[in-house]
C-alpha cells in the first residue's frame, strides 16, 4: 500500500504542473485488492508452521513452537532422510477444538517420497496458550498420529521383474544372464602401454581411454577400473591372452542378454545404472542406483518394461517391532512385442560380420512396413545409423523418379538418350565412371543407372511431379517407428540444376537406410507403409503409388539384377533392386557411400556402407550374403520341422 501511495502523490504533483488550459483526465477509482485474511490464533499459527514445513524452513518452524525439543532440527532431518522425502504439501488446516488454554488443529499432509510417490497423512497440531501467546507443543505425533517419542520411520522399495522384449513370434529376445566385466587395478599394472595395447587388440577398447584412466590423479591403487563387459563366450576366447597381463582383472556381473553377442544391439539397447541425464528425463518414481534402460527400446519402453516399484512406510518403535503405515502397490514390468524376426535379424548380422566400414542393413515386411531386422556397425558406437543416419540416396532414388516418369506416360521400352554429360542451369552433370549408352531404353538406362537419362527426363516432367512422387514414397512424412528416426526429406528444388541433382538422388535429398527399405517395398507392392518396430502399435501413415506403375517398376528393378549394376546377384532367384553410389564431401574425386536396396519374397531391404565406395561392388555382395544367410536359416528351420514331425 505504501508503494501505491507514493505513485498516487507523484501523479498528483505532475497534474499540478500541467498548464491550466490542459484538459483534465478523470481517472477511475480502482479499489485496492484486499490481502488474504490469515486466521489469528492457533489456526493462523498452523498455517505458518505448515508453510514453513513445505519450504523445509526449520528455523521458521521452530519460531512457532513452545518447549521445542533440543533435537528438533535433527528429528526433522532424520524424518526426511529415513523416508526420502523430497517435497511436502498441505491442505488448509481446520480448527478441531479450542478451549481457554489449549487448541487442536487437524491437517492433511501429502509427502512425496523419492522413488515411491505420494504418502498422505492426517494428523494434528496441538497448541497451548502461554501468557498471551499461543504456541505449538510439538511431539512426533505431528509426523504421524501413531508416532511417539523415540520412534523412527523406515521404508522399503522393490522393483518387480522387468518385462522382456519379444520378437514377432512372441519369443523373448532378452533374458537375465551374466557378463564378465574386464577392468584394471592401477596398483597391479607393470606396463601401462602393454595393458592399453592388449585391451585394444582383443576387445577394441580405446587405448587413450585406458591410459587416461590409469593416469588420473584420483585413481586408487586397488580401485577396479571397468572398461568393457563381455559375454561368457567372448570371455573364454580372450581370457588366455588377457589374464597373464599384470593389472587386468575380471568380475562377474548380472546382465540382460540378447540371443547372441551384438544381436540387434542398437535396436534392443542396453540397461544399466541410471545416469543423471536419464534420471532427469524419467522423473518419478526413479532414484539414483536404479537399473533402467539406457538406449534403444530398453530406454523408450522403460516405463512399460520396468513397471512401478512397490514399497512400504513403517513406524519403527523404540521398544522394538514395527507397524505398517502405508503400502505403495507397484506394478510388474510388462513384455513389449517387437516386429523383429529372429531369422532375418541374424541374417542381417551375418551380412555385416567382417565389415570394417560403418554400415547398416535394414529389412521390412513389404505388406505392412513392419521392421524385421536392423543392424548397424560398428557395434561399439552408440549411433544407430540404420535408423537415424541420413544420407543422399543416390541412384536408389531413381525408383521415385521412375515412378514419376511412368506416371507421365513412359514405358520400360520407351526410347531415351544416355549421353556422357548434360548441362542444366549452367551446371554440368556427368555419368559415373564416364559411361555412355547413347540411344537406349528406359529399362536399360535404369538397369545401368544412367544419370544423364534421368536428368533429361526429369526436365520434361510437369511442375512438382517429382515432389509429388517423393511424397507418395513417404518423403517429408512424419512417422513413429518406436525409436526416434528422422525419416526422409525432399526439399522443393530451388532451381533447375537442383531438380536435376534431385532426380538422381543427390542435391538436398536425404534418407535413412530404414526409409530406403520402405521405398523399395513400395516400388514392389504399390503401397508405401511407414515403418514400425512395435507389434501392437497403431498403423502409421501410408500412401499409394500411381496406378499402373508398379508392374513396370518391378520390371525395371529385375533388370538391374539380371542385366545391370547388380548382375553379380543374378543367381539369387526372384531378387529385384537398385544400386546407388552417393557422392559426398568436397574432395576431387569425391568419396562415395555404397547402396543397394532390394526386395524378395515379401522382404524389402536396404544395405548401406558409409564411405564404402561403389554400390554394385560393395553393397551388392553384402546383400547376397544377407539373402544366403536367410535362405540357410529357412533350410535349417525346415529340417528341424521335419525332425519334429
């Protein structure tokens, strides 16, 4: 009110200084906002005390007391610590009774217990009149009506069994097991360089990381510095080399295991002690020390897989024994069924078994978009490039360009030109490795991936035809795979030169390997389905290609395998696909990513090798390996079925 009075007097002074002829402004009178009424006596003191309690202001709490216990501060701190109280809030207190010198105020408090949730307690504050002043006569009853001096509080907290990640058939992909943690004790090391070298050679551990840990000022001689966890089978392979090196030690550790080392590692993810970042993101009911999903589906499906912890709040009597005050009913973790097929995933892993470049293999069901397999390399890298890596699709994008051309009236046998180079908007485009086909057919230009053919033809398309075709193949469409994935983008071309680059999958066009598996699937079925990794998820977006284009696209893709850039795979029955060699960077000549996208027997797949070279020479052999592993698994499954019968 004082501030308002000052402003009012200043305003009046300014009005007196105005010329007499100035028009007067009549200001409406604004009534002051009344301050909230605080009850006097015991009820008002109760409000003060509870407000201080909610703020954890022990000093303000004590000012309301009379005859405060000497250990009052310690009792408040112990109560918070024993129960893990992180916050308290209170409903407005109610005066229950008042006499000449005593009064009782009833209140309800809700205390949030770390890692468990809210605990509601109804209790009472007892006031006495001393002279002319009311004060709170505090006893442990304030914490809980059953508490007496000398009693303490305790709690329990237990997580139920974690749910499993299941494959498409409902079989578990994650089981409880044991790993061997490989580490070093600094005080036992005789040759630091030798330790770092052998850990790198046998397990791929970064030697700089090992040396940095050993050289750290806070490293204790008998401290176990863990560097990597390995499965029992891998431990048996390396133990004979690692064990003799002074300073290297092993410890067993419970773990959650997949069917084989590295199996769908990036997709399934891993579990471990919660990090500060994960704790902040997860919030209640998590607390430090909890084991949670740290990556992959283990992280995104954490709430479902983990359930909720159960717990109890107990009153521990000074005389012995305890009483249950409250029970938190937890929930066991629930299984999450994925769309992964174990045989297809194993084939994808087999395709990349000895690949040294960063690479990815993805497979989807052509009829649904369900993800059947996703494998990324290197395994030690946390980045799931099959899912989140975005790259120029290069000539694999000619599936999209061809659909637009076929929709405009071209046929596989239509006559086209394939010169060495063309110029569009003052930019010169050349064929890869200077190939010239001259007059030819669309089928042959597609099979041998003639860039200049598709650049020339794209110039004749109606405005926005290529953009519309890209949209039909899911470019620019948002979808939820079950794990974060950016999908594919086709920005509107800024000029004719960029449209020419886009037509051959360069320019600003970007895709993930996962998305390209859906593109080749759409080319085979005529319907694009958004990819999905969770079996029970709602169907995502889909779109249909222009009627009449699908059969021609199948014909074009088959020609790539029988007579084109993927001819090395011609012995694979029924295979159709498209190669791609994507230029990137500014070097001359530029390095290239290797692509092959294919479809066979209802499975659409993409093989990608980052910086690997030419698609037909690098990606196609990996595709062959993938399909051969898949065929071998089918034969084995058939034989097992025969034996079972």
